[in-house]
C-alpha cells in the first residue's frame, strides 16, 4: 500500500486572476512559498490543477503511460496557437503516426536548404533596411521568417500578402496567454490562416497548384490518418500551420538574441569569432534566459501515486517551464546571462524545456527544435557579422506578467549598413 501525503494547496475558489497578474512567476512564487515542487490550485473555472516542477517531475510528466495531451490545452489555446486536433493534442499511435510527418523536417538535405534560404532572406532584408531611418526588428524578423518557411515548404506567398500572412502568424503566437483584444486578434488570425492553407491544400489535391513531389507542401497535402484515409483539408491545414507558425515564432528568439548582443556586448564579440560551439551555447542561453512559454499542460491518463502524492484520472497537471530555466537547483546563477554554462551541460531532455521535454521522436518534445536553433544561428550570424547598426535609446525591458513576453520596444535599429 502506498503512503499518501497531502499536496500543498494554493487556496481559493478560482486562482485564475492570480495567474493572470503574476504570469510566468505564478508557479515559481508558490514553489518558494510552499518550499515544494508540487502544489495544487484551482484555475480556469475552478478546476483542480496540480503544478509540478523539477527534473524528476519532468520525467514523470513525459511518461505517456501516466499522462495524455488530449483535453489538456484550453479551448482558447486551440483556437489561437495550436488549432483543433493538431499533433500537440494527440496521444498514442495517432500521435506517433502524425508526428512522422514532421521528421522530414530534419532530413540533412532539407536542413541545408533551410539554411541557404535563411541566409538569402537576411541578405535581401539588409539591402531593404539600408534605406530606412528605423527598423523594428521583431516585426521585420517575423516577415523574414514567414518568407523563409513558405519558400522552404513551397507554400505560395505573393509579395503583396506577406505583411498580412506574417502578421496573422505572429498574432496567433501572441494570443496564447492573452485575454481581451489580443486574444480575439489571435482567433481571427487563425481563422484567416486556416482558410488560406486549406485553399492551398485543396489546390494541390485538385492539381491546380503544381508542386514537387518531394516538397513539404506535397507531403502535408497528401498526409493520411491512422486508417490510411486522406486527412481532411482542415486537419492538413492545421498540421502545415504547425510548421509555418513555429518558424515565424523564431523571430521572437532572434529579437531576444539581438537584445542579448546589446545588453551583453562581450557575447556579441565572441559570437563574431565564428566559433560554432560558442554560437550554439549562445542560442541555448537565449532560449533559457528569456521568457517564452511559462508552463506546459497534460491530463492524468489513469490514477497513480508519485512520491506519496495521489494523481486522479483526468486531473490537469501543469509543468513549470520558466521556473525550471531559472531554478538554482538546476542552473548555477540562473539569473545571469552566461552562454558558457552549456559547455558542461549534460544535454538532459528533462531540465531544458524551451520546446518541451522528453524524446523528440516518440514523445511530445517539438521535432522542430533543430529548425529553431539552426535558423537562429544563421539569423544571429547575419545580425552580428553581415550588418552594422545603431541602437537608439529605448525600453528593452520585458514583463513577466504578459504571456508571451516581448521587449517593450520590439528592438529598434537605426543607420543599418552592410559590413
């Protein structure tokens, strides 16, 4: 018989308001208050939620025998960030079969093609920016990422629709932790984006849009379900958007990388030396240090007891991501920006979670993580080595209440010139 302990409780009928006002720090604040890596609370209409943290808890969270993703994401996230019935919400064989689509992203020839496209698009951007008085990096980086991913997947993108498509993909990302106007903008952006990609999928299937058979667009357009039946155009559109949207999100990491170059100039000098090992460490530190996703959710698949604590079937469990990246038990001096910390990192998939934890292929860790790091590396190389620019006085602070957070000025650049 298992001895069961009471989980510390954050009392309240519904603590959603506290979550909204504390943002990224909601779980870390209570972990410190209770001196515990586990506590329960009530959120999103008063439902019981268990919050967990730490490497052991992360290993538990990614045990697919104990947890499922179906029913974990709130509807507001499905209607903005993920889309309905996307790969993030599937479990078991359905998840494994759908995720196979994304493994193509990591093929060496596709990764080389992606890097070539990335350098080409930054080269074009530098030429365009040279004549401008001022550039807001986040806005421009999202457009660059949109051009990159559409060319890479072979999704048609006309010049006169670039602004709208990039804005919509960016709005979907910006809405996942929002309420009010920002949330509604994200919902409308998802509707428009799904309609756009549905039409593209339909045209490929009808033959009115000719694409290469080895293209990513072709693969997603003709993807099948677990029964071998062709995915309906809506489901295929949701999955293809799960390539487009996260790539546009890389623009946020690139913006934070530019902030790091400015605030920690010694790191930019090291990045400019073409030391690939240092560049990789810098990129990892940007993804650890700056806020993006605050936590991840899953539901208990079947009852179990862990460390004396009872987990009931159907209970929503939140895994602390931001807290894990700033946990002094995991990272020495976590609130200092120090890329070198990754030199001796053990590469554990359970303590560094910017795009999920666990195994890439069989679990729910994002298979596009390699896409993120490689595009970041090429993009920051362009910022550090291919152009020079001035950084005027501006507010580069970011809020830990706003989810997802952003530098308030979005990083303004002036007097851009080619090196």
